[in-house]
C-alpha cells in the first residue's frame, strides 16, 4: 500500500510538471497565461512602459507595441503580492511609490454601468470609497457607504467617483484593481489600481496610469480564465529575476 501511495504521488508530481512544462512551478508566474508587464528605469523613476504578453507552449509572446505609463511620483518599492519577499525598500502607505512585484488582478471598475471587459466589473457610484486609513478594519477595501456607514469612511481620501468629489477628475472613469496587500496589512499600502492618467505623463500616488486607448485594449484583452498577472519591476530587478521567475526575454 505504501508503495502504491508513493507511486501515485510520483505520477501526480510528474503529471503536474508536464502540465507546467512551459513554466517554473516555483515561480509566481507559474499558472499565468496573460502578463501585464511594466518596467521602469530605476526605483525612483515615475514613468515606465507597459507591454502585454501571452504564454503558449513555447513561452511568452509580446502583443502589440509598448505603451507609456506613469507610476508613483517617487517611483516604486517592493509590494506584497504573489512573489516571495525581496530585500530593499518596501511599499508603505503614503510613500508615493507604486508596489513592485507580481500581483493578481481584482475587479475592473468605472463610472459607466458596464464596460467591454472579461474581468468582473463594478460600476462605481457616489457612495463607493476605497479605505486608505491604516487603523481602519476596512483598510485597503472598496466599500459602499450604504453598507458600512458614513463614519467608516470619514478619514479616507479615496472616493471611487472622483468626478463627483474632485472637480470632475476622470482618473477612475476606467481601471482595475491591482491586488497589492491582499491581506490588508495595516500601513503596507492600499488602493492600488491601474487607471487613466489625469494628464499625459503625470505621475500618481502609487498606481499605474495610462491613456484611454491603452486601458481599453487591456480591459478587452484580459481573461480571468487565463489567470492574468500584473508585474512591475525596475529594469535592474527585471534582469536579476528574469531567469528565476521565467519572465519574457527583453
């Protein structure tokens, strides 16, 4: 019986390795078949470029051409995501840095009732806020005032309908959640999105921003069944981790 159990375990392990022959089962990208990749020139760079990739049996393949994006006004720092902990500057609330690493994607969101995307979509209204107060039990969550009560969002600075609270701001008219700090660790950074930029080239408080066509293309392409991931790395870190994480060749 022990031999049979061991044999079954070995066969299952072998089958798993064969199923993942185009990836490394120890990497944070092992199950992903879609990749949104943002690279920057360095840790303090507030801008970068975004490239889409799909993975098939023979590896990653770039789609379309790279597009310009902006990230945190102070650059980037290691976030909490699918990747193992890394040495260096760590993302903190209010630091003006975008989280670096590998992240799952959350829901898409916007001002319209519906959008053309395969991601789950949430239409935002005047009562929707993302809580950025580290001491709050709702930290790093999008909540509806009707559900949690006005006192719960009183200190938050993140209305999801910025057009209604910030002089017509269109940044959140279309975007999606980047699942940084999914465990909602207080102070580790909150409300990280990919969204539209306020003006071309204008950096963010920690999100990744782009123009309307780039965002529309992303949302129409993303498919939850293909387990998409979002990767943001300075170029030096990309080169250091490329082989280990089985990233696309640059």
